[in-house]
C-alpha cells in the first residue's frame, strides 16, 4: 500500500495479517475479490473448478490485512480470510 | 384481554356472526380480512371481539393479502381465519394453493352469493362448490363443509378448525348468503364441552425434525416459527426436508400424499345427515340453505305416502361417495336441488353411475328454490 | 486484471468452512444465481449485519416472494418461507403479528415487491408494520428471462421492450417515503460496508424499514443493453454513485446509466401497527 506520508502513529499501529482461503467449487469466477482486494493478494487462476470457472488464487499471502472485503463482496460465499495472531506487521510494497 | 372467548348460552344471531363466534370458540386468535358482501359481518364481529380475547384483527388491502396473513399467522403458532364471498374467493385461490402445498392449517368462510363476477352481491348462490374443489391450480384435495343454519355455522366452524389441524390444510366453510344473513337461535356450549384438536406439534428436536416427513396417517407434524427449528417452507415442490426439488421424483410422492392424506382418511372426515333413507325410492341430495327447502318437500312427500328420503351433505368435499354409491344400488333416482346450474349433481352422477337417473333441480341464484320445482322432479322420477 | 503465471498451480481441495456457513443452508450451496449476480453479495452483507445486531438467530425469519431474489429464503439458515409471487409482505405481516418477539425480514426483488406486490408494500408501509424489507433492484425480471419491470429505466432494452422501455419507472425510495416508511436507504452491492451498516440499522429499527439494493444482473440486463459484464456494472456503480444522506427522495430517481444517488434518506420513529392496535401509544386502537 502506497502512503503519501508515514502516519505519525505508524510505529504503534500493528497492521493485522490474514490468511485467505478459497472454497474453489463454489466460485463462479466473477473476479470481484481479485479486483477489489486493496492489497492485490489475489489473481485469477488459470485452473478451472468442476463447473469450469477460473477461481481466485492467492499470490501475495503476506500482504493480506484481513480486511474481509473479499469475503463480504463474494456473491458465492467462496472466499474468506482468517486473522493470523502474533505475526509481525506485514511488509508493505514500499519495503519489499 | 378481559372478554370471554366462548359466549356460552343462548343467542339470537346470524350465520355470519355465528361463524365468527365459532372461530373464537375454536381458539382462532388471528383474522385477516377484507370487507365483502355478504360476508362482511364475520369480519366485523372479529374486529370487535378479537382485541378483547388477546387476538389480532387486521383488515388487509385485498383478499390475496388476507389469505397470506392467515398462513403467516399459522406458522407463527396461531389459529387463523378469514371470510369472503365469490370475487374475494377467486382472489384467495392463489394462496389457498400455497396453504395446500405448505400444509398450513387455517379456515376460510365463503358466504356464497350469485355470480359470475360481481353478480348478485346481496343475494344467495351456491355456485362456488366446484371452485372450492378445483379453484386453485394443480392437483389437491380439500375439505369443505356446508352449514344449513346459524347453529351449524357455529358448530361447523369448530369442525373446520379441527379438520384443519388434524389434516394440516386450509378448510372451507361453504356458507351461503341466506344462511349467513339468517337470524336464528344459536346455543353456544361451555368452553370445556367443546372438543378441540390441538396443533400437531412435533416431538422431534430441531436437529432431527423434517418438516414434511409424514406420520402414519400421511400428515406431517408441524412446528412454529421462532422456536429454533430453522425450517425452510416453500411453495415449490419440495422434499421431506422442505427444500425445493424440481423433478418428477419429488413431485410424484408429494402431490400424491397431499391428495391421499384426505382420500385415505376420508372415512374419518365424511359428515352427512340421513333422513328417511331406509325405504326410500327417491333420495334428495342437498346442502346449505337448499337442504331446508328440500326437507320441507321430503316431509310433504312422506305425508302423501311417497317413499322419498333426504341425504344432506355436510362435507361436500370430500364427497361422501360410499353412502351415495350404496343408495344408488337400490333406489330409483337422485334429485339434486342446488342454487347453481348443476355442480354437486355432477359429483352425484359420477358416483351413482348411469344405472339410475340423477336429476339436478337448477337455480341460477338470487332466490332459493320454490318447493314445487323440487316436488315436480320427484314426481317425475317416481313415475 | 492480472492472470496467473503459465505454470498450472496445484489445486488444493481440503475441506473448508466459510465463516458465514453457519448462517447459510450450506447443503444447498452453490446457489442458483448467475456469475456476478449481486444477490449473493447482498445476502453476504445481510448475514454479517444480522450477526452484528445480536438479535438471536432463532428469532429472525426471512420471507421471500418469487423470482431470483425470491430464492434468498432458501439459502439462509433461519426460519424461512418462500411465498407466492408478490405475497411475501402479507405473509410477513401475519407472522409478525402472531410472533411480535420475532424480527421478520422480507427479502425479495423489485418485480415481486413493487409490481405484483405493490399493493402490499404500500399498505404495509402505511400501517408501519414491524418488518424489514430488503428490495434487490436489478431493473429487470431475471428468473423469467429478462422482461421489463416497473423499475426498468426508460430507454433500457428488455425482452418485452425490444426497442427500449418507454414507461416511467418507479422511484422506489420516493414511493416508500410517500407511504410513511420509517427507514429508507439505498445502496449498491458495491457499497458492502455501508449496505451492511444500513441492514443493521434496519434490523434494529422498530417499524417498517426499507432498503433498496441496486444489484447487477449481467445475464439479462447488462447483456441486452450491451453494458458488459457484472463486473462492468460494479465499475459503473463505483464511478456513478453519489452518496447523499438525507436526500429528498423525490430527487433520487434512476435514469438509464445515469447517476445513482445512495444514502440513508429517511430515519424517523412512529408507533407500529401493533403498538397502536394494543393501545400502547396514542393513535387509536383499543
């Protein structure tokens, strides 16, 4: 995530970290999760599920901030993120 | 909540009022209605009486809505009822079907007037008898009772509620304008003397409960919403779990069971009144207000020494086939006066067969039969 | 849109349980809605909103009518009833009166609620019946194959308006406002956070609350009007939605591919039908 300036409390705020899971067989390939993920964690897989849809795939696990947007916007109840406890703040794009 | 639900004692009231009191005595605590002549008085009594007994009355925007509120209230655990007449009855047909397929107990009072369409709002008819059986689309069986007096309007409304709970379906009280507007003595018994069939609530726990898994008598036990059962009830063809299943494998057993829960239990449902049938050569079959005229004719015939009997239908549906078939084997003919141009007479003819005549005494409505018209047909058959 | 590298990633097929599954009829998923249909997202927001309200789940019922959105009742793991076309609100009325301790939610489509069920929705709002109505508006009859609805914007093509709709569509929030609804909001399914918040507010509201949810119908509305995919409609919502809380509902009508004004338009309090009926407040009743 690009920031205009470093927030004053950046040191104190611990950015949450999440792990994304995809229930592949429920996906109908709408791509909402891929497009609206604020951290670009997901891409469209080249693989098909049983129904012939390209489902999302996690490419940048470490970037997920467990915002649940993919979970809420998914019309198929096919994707969700779980918070990861006790992990250091994930690396931002700037310092990777 | 301070008034008496059961007005024990002797009253002078109309059939419409008696039907409303019958509903209250049967435990009805929800009424969703829409005014229509000649059934409005049922609605008015309920509007006045229900708040006092802890119930709810609501006047809906139309009859489709009224019918649906009954289903909602029934799944909310209440006994529910509405009243209407011809045009409103037509509008209720849509959700009568929903009540049938979702197996929802409730009672509809149809105070019949002359039709078709707006027809004769203030005058008598018995022209909805076939609509009662076939009015909603799809195959189904129904229970319909026809009272001949305000006392019966009271009594049969209670029967209607009991049947609706026992067999889980909407039950029809097919009254007519004459009975609905007729003032007569009505005796209301003590509350403890009124036999009521309670709702068939399941004993299963939520995890085990299947909303459409029938008992041995083909009727599934029910639940009430808001009790943690998390059921899904749909007007689509469904499986025992209540889930929509759109194929012949689900349709065949469901529709057959919906019909068979009535046809296979019909012996326990049939109600009729037999008068002087033992030696009868001609039997008059009638119902509702027409039965009172028919009985007068039968009495006159007997006084003249003619062997005429009277079978008065109380359950028009299911049609009491066994008694009609038994009579058909030994009498000379049936005479069926009714305030339509031949509806239940078709059913009599179907059951009696072609061996003996079944003659309808038709009447297009607006007035009851002239006894002489019935008499003339009886003389013809006896010839 | 980025795509995966050429090498095929191994497919992981372990047993996964979505956190919303407990509130869904998991055994009926995947649901019948088309890819990019917005109804699923609205249901997702609804179950999340419901969870956040702390209303006991067994005290919530969902009632639907007929149509694509009519299938919602069959997917939520709550007491649910799938009525005939247009009649969800009268059923909900009966249920809400019989069970005043329950929260009865009507979840249905624009055709079901404001066309065939129009008489019911205006009267339920007028009575201030204690129900929450969530109306998915996709501007078209989806289940039957894309016919013109009473919400289809002028110009828009449907299977029954092949040269473009000439009728004036309903401005649904204005209609509800005129009927006296106590809570009226409109969001698109792109506004997931705001939609969820609005659903929570509506669920906690006593009286007739109404939310119009603008949702994409890619298969019929977008295709017939050459608007691209459901995702293109989401992008359109992103670029053309304008949030105006408290907007005059008269001004929030939706033209074909024109600005969609979203927000919470009405939030007032007045006695419900049952409160007036039981004489618990002024306003008549026994």
